């Protein structure tokens, strides 16, 4: 099977519960909007071993493979998969991305020189431009927001600033959602990216603030319309907001939080939903509305 690019959620990125990889979904939908054919392969959702994953991936012919390594604890098995793909004869361009590669790209190149490039920061625009160059057999080394090895030296290109209006990104591709819904009756969403907090143990804020605003929030209409799409298309009644801080932080965005709640009531959504927020964000009026 041929596709321009493969996006892979590798074995080591399995969370406690089976869920979609929204990051890859966003990258896929943005690439497809630019006429790039994309297949998403989710190894943990399929329950494959390393050898099974390599066997299934080998059924594809493509120009570019993108592998997600969100955090350090998932790197070992992701790198093992990359080495296995090279051993299976994959010669196409192989790029990696995520929070851990963004901050530790030099270490990753030292551990795994089989990687051709690493995407630094948010992936949609950078991955799309990288794919366009590679598909057209053009030099990709001038793409902003990447790092690569050249003659044993790590090269980093010009920093790519964040897209300030995240409404400009299409909704994430939901290729793997039918598989998720066979295992659990809920779907994930994001209402924002980043966080207003400054917790010393968390990498979310540095990941975004290194390239632009520390927190960006989708418009209420954009959020609600995606919820409507998920309800109408997939019949879901349980939505989990995976934001680090719902709506960018209820304490600093209380008006929009209440607006979202009122719009859910207005549209008569028959749903349950969950959010994450800091304990200092909690107040009776807002949570009474959300309930």
C-alpha cells in the first residue's frame, strides 16, 4: 500500500487506558488539508509486539515516517522500533517529534543515528512542510523548526514560531476512534494548548513557551462545533478534555468557561464530560454551570 507519509504511535507510548493520539490526529488532518496522503498506525491500540508492528508497517510504501515520542519513558521502545524498521529495509526519511525530542534532540541523535530529523515544538506546520519537500524530492534542510545530523554534527534550523490562532488547525483526524470506542465509551478532545501555571515538575509550559505563547485557547464556537461533530458522527456521549488546563485555565478564563457550559446547555448535548484544572481554579458558580 502506498501513502505519502506514515504517522506512528509506537509501542512504548501506551497509556493506562486505550485512547487516541490526538497529536498525530492533528498532524494528519493538517497534512491532508494540504493534499498529502497519510496513514496513522497506532501500535498500542492494536496490541502489537515490536515484531508485529514492523511487519504491519512493512506493508506500506511511503516517502516519510513520523514517530511520536511524547515523553522520556517512551523513548526506549520507540528507538527500538526505529532500528527495527531500518533493519527491515526502510530507507525513507524518518523523523521524530514530541516533548522529549524537542528538548533532547542531541541525545536522541547520539542514541539513534538512524533518525534523519527531529521536529522541534508543535508539529503540524513543520511536519507538513517537511513532507512537501521530501515528496517533491527537494532539499528539506531549510525547513524551519527541525534538527538533523550532517557529517556527525547536529544542525538546528531557524525556530518556527507557534500558530497563534489554533482555530486555524482542522479538527484532528479520527482514524483510530472506532477502535477506541470498541474498548471504552469515551472520546478525547482539546480545548486549549499549554497552561498558565509554572509548575517546576511539568514540561508542558516550556514546550510551548519556547516557541511562542505559553497558552492558547480555541474559540467557544470551534470547541462546541467539534463536540457536535463527534456526537453526530460517532454517537459519543462521554468526552474527556485532555487539556493540561481546561480552556487555558478557569481562573484566568472564567468567562469563556461559562460560555462553553451555556452553549452545551443551549444545544442540548446529551453528554458527560470531564476536565482537568488546578485546585485554585475551582469556584461554585463556574462548576455549577459546568455540571
